[in-house]
C-alpha cells in the first residue's frame, strides 16, 4: 500500500467534546435580518411572473409595473387580475408602481400648475382607492433639480390624501452621496423622509448603459450612498434598492450597453467562453467574451455573492429592508439568502452559533454545536443517512464562493462534508456534497492503477484510473454512488491518525474520504472522513 503524508482528522467523539463548550457560551449576535423583502414585478417579461410565483413566500411587498403617467397628466395602463389575486392570496402588500413617460420641462408643467398638480393627485389617489391597493409606489425620474421644492410639495399633498385612508405612499429616489446633483437633485432626502412611509433608494446605475463599462453598484459606491442616506432619513423609512440585472458593453462598436439577466450571462459564457471572475475590490462579478462577429464584450452583473456583500455593508444602518429591481433577473441562489424560514439573512459566513429554539419538523436545533438545519438541506440530510453519515451541522446556511468554479452557492458545513444548493439541477441532485475530497488532496496526485476487470467486488474507473473495491465499493453503491461521492481520486491508501497513532485504510473521492474503522461493527466500519471540520477551521477563524 501507498503511504500518504496526509493525516486523518480527529475522531468524532473527541470533536464533539471540543465543540460542547461552544454551545454553552453566550450566542454571538446573528447577522442582521434583511427585514422587508420588496420586489418590482414587470408585466412585459414572463420570467418576472415565474419568479414572482416561485418566490412569493419570501416577499412582503410587490410593486407591479402596471401604470404610467403621460405628458397630459393621464394615468395609462391596467392591472393584471391574476397577479393581484396571487398577491392577496399570499398576504403580500400591493403598491403599484407609476412611472412617468414625460420628464424635465414636461413634468415641470404638470406640478408647477396647481390645477394640473391637484388633478394628478386625484388620479393617483383614485387609482389606489378604486383598486383597493395598500398604497402606491411613485417612480418619477429624469426631473429638473430646480423642481425639488415643487416635488416635495407634491409628495406632501399626495401623502395627506393617502394617509387619511390609511394607505402607504412610497417613492423611488435616485442614489446620491451628497446634497444636490443634476440627476438626483430633485429628491430632497431629508424633506421627503419626513413625508413618505418608505423611501426606496435606487442604489444602482453607478455605471449605466450609455456610459463606460463597470460595476452596476460597487461596494464602495453603495457604502457612500448608505452613509449619506442614513444622515438624512430615519432608517425605519429606508428600503434599500438592489439591482438584479447586468449590462453587456460592446467595446468594439461602442453601442449602448444591453441589459442582461443572470441566466443570460451564464448562457453567454457557455456559448462564447471567454473569461469571468469576481472583482473583490468592487464585490461584483464580471465576464469578457468575443462574439461571433469578432466584437469584444465586457459584462458586469450581480449574483448572490455580490448582493450578500451589499447587505453585509448596509446592515449596520438597520434599514427597514430591501427592494429588488427586478423580479426575473436574479441569480436563483439569492432566494435562500432572503428566505423567511431562517435560511439566511444579511451577510454572514454562518459560523456564529445561534440562540436555541424549539425544534420543529421544518427546522431542527442542535445544542451540540449551536447550529440549526432546515428546509431542503434538512430533508436531504434526513433522507441520505443523517447524523451517522454527515455528523452535526457546524454552520448555518450562507452564501459562499466556490473555490472550484468561482460561482456563488448556498452552502452549509457539517462534520464530514459541505452541502451545496444547486437550483439548476432537478431534485434530488439540487443538493450536492462539496468537492472537499478534491480540495483536500490538492496537487497530491495519486499514481494511476492499471485497469482490472469489473466484478461484484471491484470496479475500475477509467475517468480517474483508480479502483474501488470491497467494503468501500459496497458503501459507495449503497449510499449514493457517483452522484453522492464522485469518482475515486486515489486507490486505497494508508494514513496515520494523529489522535491515536493508528494506521487506517482510506480512499479519497471528489466529494469525500472513506475511512475503514475495523473497531466498529458493520455498517459503521466505513465512515466518511471529517473533511467538513478541516474546512470550517479555515472559514471560521
């Protein structure tokens, strides 16, 4: 047998002894809750409805884009009864968005004339009352900065009417980090903050379709806007606008950038290849590629990791929640982060123990480690061997960048592995074990094995040129095979356990390490190595 220089990690009993004091310490503070989950729904894209339907359980407010304000002061457009019914059935507040088709001087004429201003207020008020909505979301943009006082007066009058009927008034405010400004100057943050129920800060378009390539909302830019907002508006009235879209700049033709959603970016990467990465300075993913016409492209977009970083940055201000533009553009891995069932919230590596709570069928608390297990991960854990196979949870669910492919996934660490949520796969393969075996081996490649004939007691894998046999083969087959553990990366080898000084037979796979423990009775004579423990030490320092 080959003798590896690698050591087996501590045995599970000793691990639990080490972990028990952790659970008895005062729990560290949880990452701040996301708070209100607000989404904008658009009528012109079926993906928006698909996202709304799939994720409605994690939304508190939805603003459907039903209505527009034309240059004559008329409200045009119509509601979708199926959407309103869906929202009401799920007890989601409906704040229809009204967007202006006329700006600058044209809009000035509407609010500078008291009669036309009051007529507009009547129409907006009537829209809310007649539709039996919970309030309104006013999205008037491209306004003259010199109209700040007129716009504040307009908001005051509309708020007075709506508040008399216990309806909400919300407005979308362009992002800024100081008073004034040509585009955002019309929004007097301090004055509007006194009037509105919620101010949705549109903290995106740092780089826009008509400008140069760059992140849609870099972390530093977002942080400066958050600090300014906090100095002007009480946090309870702030809902932080999050962009879910991306922009694709053609650097050859210099045409205006095209909007792209998350799945389009993945499709472009598959179609053209190119390079991709995550700019840590900006906390933003990017991609470059050359299209079929030879044009060079640069894409900046958002994924769950970039959004998680923004939530982490703003949570110190205790804003009321987030508003997402727009449903249908998002990375699917965002939703576990925003889940109401305790699966996420506000940016965390999941290491901190949480306060104890009574376990339910949907979420279980483990006093041994101070962590919980729920949702899809709980079902997978229960269905695939539970404590005996994976051990106790060592973290909460959290978003993590995979060291294997650089993508963001919802993950949770256990003593013996890491669960990863892959929504692109159909169940049961939407939960996969992390590639901890491959990560642990690193560049320590094992010599290939000569081919052998397959039988009931041995199997040769030409993909990795290794043999799986005996008890390890039986365990691999019984507990999930290729989908669960991946291909073998070594043959059986010997490793010395530093705890007891004994030599054990082990075998590495892409997603696990098998260990033979002859001191145990079958089927417990084969155990998964404690690869999760080793990994958690690295992320929870």
